C-alpha cells in the first residue's frame, strides 16, 4: 500500500479555495466572512474572520465527512499508525466521553485509575458506566499521583471479568508513563477494550526515538489525543484515534455526533490539518529540539540552590515504567515558599507562566513552541527567587501525601441525578457529594459524584483555598451534596452510609479482610441443633445425639457456640450445661445447616468481620427445600449483633457457605450448577457473580466446575465433593458408578 503524502493539507486547501471565491454569504455565521467591525475583528484581523465559514457546499461535514475533511483524517490516521482518525474541536474531553459512550453501556464496568481527568467522570455520568478504580503509585516527595502498576491493572481485570474496558493515562500530567503494552495485552486476553487518554502525549506520535510508546503502537483500541497541547494546533483541537476491529468508524462517529457541536469551526479544523502536516514531515527534528532544551533547562536549574529537576530516574523509582522528558518537574528544597506561592510570584514579577503547582513542585511544559530564550528567562527568574527565598537552614517538616480517595457509595450517574442541596465546607463531613470538586489545573477531581466527604478531604480543600488555588465546583458559596431528606431513594443506601460514617467500612476487599483457611485456629465454631420433624427422623432425636458427639469433640480444642431453637431449648439446653468450652445461644432458625444459612467470617489478621449473604433455602420459589426460611435469612444479622461482630450485608445476593471451597490464599472452587441456578441470582451473569465473590470474600481466583454430585438437592454444592486440606492440596469424593 502506497504511503500518503503527508505534505498535503486537503482541508486547508479547500478552505483557501472557498474564500478566494466571491461568495455572497446568506448563511451563518452572521458576520458574513468578516463584514463587520468591532474590537475582536481589529484584534484578530478580518482575514481570520473571513476563514470562519459554515460552507456546507464546498468544504465538508464534521458529522459525516466524505470529502477533504475525510482525506485529512486519513492522513492523520496514517501519521499516527491508527486505522482511523477523527478531528475533535471540543477538546480531548469530547473524545474521552465518546470513547466511553462507545465502549461501555449503562450498568457495565470500566477499570480506570482514580487520578483521571474530570472528563472521564463526566463520561461516567453520561454513560451510566460503573467505575472500578485502581490506585496509582504515590510520590510522597512531590505529593503527586503517578501510574498504577501493571499488577494493579491485572488484579482489577481478574477481579472484574465482566468489565468492558480498561482506561489508561499516557502520560499523566507530570509525565509518568505506564507499561501500556503489557496492560493492553492483559486486557485483550480478557476481551476488554483499552481506551487511552493521551492529552499530554501527542508528540509521541512524531518522535519515536526518545518518546514513550504511543497508544496506537501499543495496539490500544482508542485514544483521545490533545494535538493542541504539544503538537501545535489551536486550543481545544484534538483527535480521536481508532485501531483494530473491536469498534467500527460508524460506532465512534455515532457517539461523537452526540457530543459535537453542529457548527464546528473551520479554523480549528484547519489548524489540526496544518499541525498534522508539520509534525508528520518536520516533527522529529522539532521534538528533538524540545528534548535538548528540556535537558539544558534541567542542567541549569539544578545548579540553582532550592530547586531540583526530578528526572526520569526519580519517576522510575516512584512507580513509573517510563517518563516523558519534555515535562520539567521542578522540586522545591529549602525555600520559604511553597509551589503555589512560587507559581504566582514568578508570573507577577517575571511574566513567566508555569503550567501548574503543587505544594513541593511546579511543572513546566516544553513543546515545539519553546525557545532557548524562554528557558534562559526561566533560569534567570529562578536564580532571583533563590536569592530571595532559599535558606540553607530550612528543614521541611516530614510530610505524607494523603493519597486516599473518598469512599464511593453511589454510582456517579445516580448521585448526579439525586436531589441535592448546597452546604458549607464544614457541613459536608459524612455527606455524599453530588458534584466534582477539583483544583485546576490539572483538573483531577478530589471528590466525584457519589463519593463521601471525609475530614481529611475537607482539610485539603481548606488548605488549597487558603493558598489561593482555584477550586472548581458548581457553586461559589458551598458544595453540592445529596439531600438525604428529600431524595426518595436514599433509604436504599442509608444503612451503608451510616456504617461507613461510624466505622469507615466499605467492602472486605478494600478494608483488608480475607477468608482464612478453614484449618486455621478458630475463635469459635457455631453449631445449630436440628429440630425439624419434616427433615429429621424421630423428632431429630438421633440427629441431636450425633450433633452432641461432634460438639464434644470440637470443644476439646476450641469454643463451641451451640444455637438452640426456642421450641426445643427447655429440653435440649440442660444436656449441655457445665460442659467446658460450650456456650448456649437461644436463637430462631429454620434448619440446622449453619454452614449454609449463617454468614461467612473473614479476618484482617487481628479482627473478625462477617459477610451476610441472603439465604433462600437453596433455591427459593424455584426449587428451594422449604418456603419458611426467613429466620435462617436473619441469622447472621442477629448473631453478629449479639457478639458485636461488624458485618458486610449484601441485601440481594443469595449464597451459601457450602457452595464454595477455599484455600485461605485467595483461591476458591465453586460449581456452575449451583451458583448459576435460577433460584439464586437469576439476574446476574457468571462474571458478575464472580466479581461479587471476589469483592466480598477477597478472592483472587475462582475455579468453576460444571457440576457437583449428581442430583444433589442443593443444586450440587461443592462442599460434599471437594475440600482443601491445605493450600494447593484437595481431598475429593467421587464415584465410578455410571
């Protein structure tokens, strides 16, 4: 296939041709090719206004390009190693929203770093997608978030097999780069799309030698790229790149047409065409010069007391796989001002505009428009500021960056549409946010819709405000929170919020609670005495005697809590009195299968917490063994309350302890016949059931076996066929009888 001539600019050429004609404009825009006079025309020039045309006949249509615009998009696709490309005139944000709308439907999951740009959160609200956040590595020296590790992405992918997409930042605002190729490979192995935010990586496509890998070279499915940030087009112009067969051009165009204006600027699109042509033909040399200037700046600034340019070595030591050397991160040392104060002072006194500030660092963006004289002025200003603010005897207080993010109680879309009210910052504690709150730049949300305000976050917001940093929120005099008194659906979430406010309890996986090996030392064993006449022969007398023998055997080694139904308590309880290690509990239950109708208990190595699944007698109305199972279903809640055990309640997930075998090291075995039976969780897919078990039992791997023992009345529980005797070693029961 012949390569396209990257010197060509089809869209620019068609506009030039159009404006050369003596067109009589009776269309919009109403300035009619600059036939007005105002301050803007005098500032920008009438030539620019003359190029601001609509021209449905003679140019092309952004919503359905088929002429010169399509030709220019194809040139961009070839230049970036993409299969298809789309011009964006609403910024990379519009591309990000379109990617997520294309890849993830309402109620489906997307895996993404928590330190994402606000546009991704907007996309979650619009799409209804469910975020699964992976935590980035934290650089406590600079107080910034870098990239999540490949291992963190892999864990999330394995834990959430139903997720439709994985979202990656390439690079972060500060230049931290992940192992994108490995992440793509793992995601594709699990049939997940990979979407990439390359807002700060457009220049990678035009300089392979010193630049990190691009999304398209890594075989990601889509990427949204800010051409304007580092490749020379006008502000808010970007590109959406598409690769592979997972999505078609028509899928993406359909999503873009929801977001795009129907009156796109020809000037903006022309700037994309021009930037692509320049970078494709001369970008390598231009970008080499950028890296040279960045290296020169680093060498000069590192000579100045009080400033340290953090280089690639620093970022590799703090969780990055690679680093973008065109991002100049200047760390502060022994100065009597912080990064925010420096950011304002260098602009006020030296007219130098830095990109952004953090407490212990400032960021400079080097790009193809950077000149040596710019660098020299920066170096001079920093020397002057060093003379003024550097003190060799200053010792910074040991600091630890609060890298935690708030607990997400509601999906962003649910919170966004809930009833709300405005609250002062001090009244936000423990409340559910209805909005994004962030400092800008960089535009990474401190809290998003659906997350719960914490004291630590309130203190951070107060600090940023006192430092003069711009806080972006929806209202000037407060922050929008969910009005729990007005919102009708709040009752569905009130208990969980109350528990979080009191205990900071989220999910076992998040809180560090795991399933121990069943052979580990117990605090106690719980036994329920049988009593049902329709289940046990001879009024359960034989069964009760057998149970007692088991209880006495266990009591030699550990405590046994013996649950006795009120209907038999007076008769049975005396037979257990004065037995060492036996504690009696009068409690209601429907049958004696404690392994199934009671909760599952986890530990963090110190404390115990329960998981309260629903119980419906092995199938409920479909094929349950009895219909009056409601006392069974309440067992865990009553038991945990009596023994002051905190628990995690799943109000609509049916599960029994006998349906799982586990090794205490994160691996479990289950049967499809049981967990996928119609009487348990018929609305959930296999992947969703697996995700619930991984989240609430802190499992890493679940082995699905098609069947248990044939015609077993529990829908083929695993526990009467397989048990772990130690991690990696099983005891099994089977029959050769065919």
